[in-house]
C-alpha cells in the first residue's frame, strides 16, 4: 500500500512533538500536504513531495554519505518513495539498501521518528520532464557496524564514511552528534 497523507501527517505531528522549533521551517510542507492529500507521495506532484533518507551512523561516530550522480553533490542516502513502501521508514531503508548495497538486516532503526525533515529545492530535469520542485526529505537515524558497501552506479558515483562533525547543515549536524555520543 502506498504511503498515505495520513501517514505523513501522523509522522509530521510526532516529529513536531519532539522538535517544535522546526514547525515554521516546515510550514510549506503542511500547506502542500493539505492541498495534495495522498499525492504528497507522488514524484509527479511538483508543488512538492515527500522523500525518505537514511542517516547511517557507525559506533565510531561516522556517517555514510554518497555522491549523487545527477546532482553532483554529496548527500545522505535516500530518494523517492515507491508504491510498495508502507511507511517513510521503510522507504528510507529501501533507498539505503538500493543505493549502497548495505543489507537491511545489518542496520537497526534508532527511533521511529525522523531525526530531521529537510525541505529543499530540486532543479528542473528536462530529460525526465520535471520542472523545478520541492522535496520534503524525512531523514531517519539507523545504526550499523557494517562498513562495506556496493554502490548503485546508476545514481551514486561514490560513497564515504564521514565523521558526523563534518555535516554542515543544522539542526541535522547537532542531532547526529548528540546521537553519536
């Protein structure tokens, strides 16, 4: 069953209970969610749609980052939700496994709440017929002792374990550092 607006709404409300200071930054997500309903999970909804990401943390305090081929940027593993995803957590775990080859059995979900929800613009992609649009990336914290990966080279050109203090975006950086302690 595809991810529903109700699931996104419930996840967002639980997130706001823990991180009320993020409510203003996510006002656009609230607006788009109310306008699009279940369309919020469709990559064809160009007012904005949800995506899911994984913050994969090792015991030594390092986080897995990937170099996204199309965007030419270092990012956390993640991507669009699919119809077979029942939850945002499931989508994040699927994307992690797809992009890095890290087996889902070798990671543990730290908490069912997102560690961070990141709204960010995505540039137009004429080859895919996509105008510029907004992603609302629900990022979940996973833990692992694994260190090997096998990249999905269609989307990912490189991967690296980086110390959490190398993350630059707040509040994600602070939350990952706190989780690493």
